C-alpha cells in the first residue's frame, strides 16, 4: 500500500519504518524540517532499540521517504496514519489542536482528490473525539462525507517506548475502530500475518482501549510501589513478597509493571490518567482510586527526594534522566522532576544518561526539558566517571553497563537505588546502600 504517516515522533517514526519494512511505500510527514531531514538521511529522529538500523535500511531501499509537503503526501498515497501528539493541560484536559490542524490540512487536499483515501487516527484521544470533532473537521475541509467520499478508522497504538519496534512486529493485540468497513479492511491488511488477536470495534471503543490499558498500567505501578514502601519500612524484601503475589496467574493478572521501582512517567501514562480522570469529573462520575494514582506516584517521587535529603550531603550524581531505559524521551520523566527538585533545594547536581544528548532532542521532547531544566547543558555529561567523581551521593535511575561499572568504584559513597540494581540483594548489607522500596 501507499501510506503517509503524519507526525514523526516516537509513534510515527516507528510506525513509518516498520510499515516500510513490511513492504509498503511510506511517506513520513512532519512540520519540523529537522526531523524530515534526519529521516531523509536514513537517520531515526528518536532513540529506540532497532529503529536506527531499520530506518537506514528502508530509506536506502526507497520504501520510506519524508517531506513537509502535505499536498504531495496526500496526492501520492492512499491511506494516511495520523500520529501527532495530544498533550494535556494542567487540569488534565486533552489538547486536540495538532489533530485538528492535520485533519484540516488533509481534508483540504481531499477536496480535489478523486480517488478513495482513508484517514486513520492513531493518536491517543478520548472517546468521541474522532466522531464528534475530527470527522466534522475533515468533512468541512473536504466538502465530502466520511464513509462515502473518504474513509475513516482509528487504530490506537500499544507501543512501549524502548521496545516499540519489537511491539510493532509482535503485538499482543491489534485494535481497529471501524467507521466504515472499507477502511477497516484496509487497516487490517497493514497487520496481516502479525501475532495477537485482531479487534474490529466501534470507534469510541477503540479510542477508550488505550486509556483502559494505560490507566491500569499506572495503577499497577503505583500499587507495587506502595507495597514496596510499606515492606521497606517493615524490613521486608518487597520483591520476595511480589514473587509470591505474582505466582497466582489465575487472579493476580500479569506480572508486567508489578515490580516495586521508581515513579512512572513518560508521554502516555500521566497524560492519559489525567485525561481519564478529567473526563470522569466532567461527566460527574466519582473515580477516587484513579484520581489518586498520580498523587500516589508523586508521593513515591517525594520518597526518593527525602532519601537524598536524609544523607545531609550536597553533591549528587544522577545516573539516568529519561523516563525509562532504552529511550531518550524526557517528557514527564520522574528523573527530570527529581533533578528539578534537587536543583530547587540547592543541591550540586551532575547527570549522566547514555541515551540523552541535548543536540539530538527535538520537538515536544526538547521543549519539555527546556521548560523544566533550562540549564541541562551545564548539568549533563557523557562521562560516567565525571559524574561519579563529583558525587557524594549516587542516585541510580538506570542500569546500563557503564553505570554498573562506575558503581563498582563508588567506594564509601551513598548509593540510592531507584530501580533495584541486579546485585541489590548483596548490596543491602552495605552501609552506604539505600533501596527505594526494598
């Protein structure tokens, strides 16, 4: 198929490269010329396992190219995937400004296009957004009727940052929000032969599935971390407790996320939890558990800060900054928030993260960190030894080989472990080691 992918962020760039690898002809579209230029050179605009090599291969073969020209992209393709961001406001309300803008641009081009074109919404959005907001935008701009003059479907993504390429090719499920059967059939062919169950459901059901998943993921993390905090206070090994808990595969769900660790973050879980709670509140539905997941997550972050404060030491080395290993995404990273709090309290901070290079950060990712840590360039170094030499307190938020090697040379420094290091069991006997929840 001939496919255009609008938005070359984490979801868009991975979707574009993976679809191209499956034999489709793909055009990536983005308003940011830097991202377009990177893709055109065969370079991925994001850090993800396998995405760099995959992008280089499909660009070299001619299966993937990139442009800023919406008109050319629509004219040369038959199906468009919209993968632009849907950021949330402070009150949790969903911003649809990028979705509306892209739909208006696509609709304008569809007004003069004679052949059938399918518009597929892949961005995360609350139920009703497609039918009540975006389809009217498309219809007004195109002068055509959805399902008659052009096709519409939704196709929420379930890609975990850091393993999104693997998740694309090995999905646990594929969900298609079916507005018209022709479009749903076309979307289904994109994933033909991939594992996992295929669900063709009404559009609002498809929109809601991502929120159900992410709300539960956030809930599981907060639950495990609260158990970890209680176990820590009582001198109990929380991971042994959770080993017993997770042995019940019949009632205690899957083990994913159910390990005490640091607070959750990223561009999905906090935003989607806020969005879901906001939607419930505006519908006058009380959701006391969900509404307290983010405060519980923030409380866990506060525990980490208090562990640093309790040392009485001022020079801190932070190992890790992105919201999870294997990605350079800093949006709503709890490690960024921790760094911000430490700086605000006057701590002398140095930061190391192998995946974070300031010059590579683009778009919303760069804007976020510039607003939260405007002096990041002065704090960030690509030398793990430089951070170790600076630190009286080592705060460990990632466990790549360079960090593990540096910690072997930590000597009598205080080590605050936010992630449960591989040798945490042995380290617990050391006087300078402190585990966050174990």
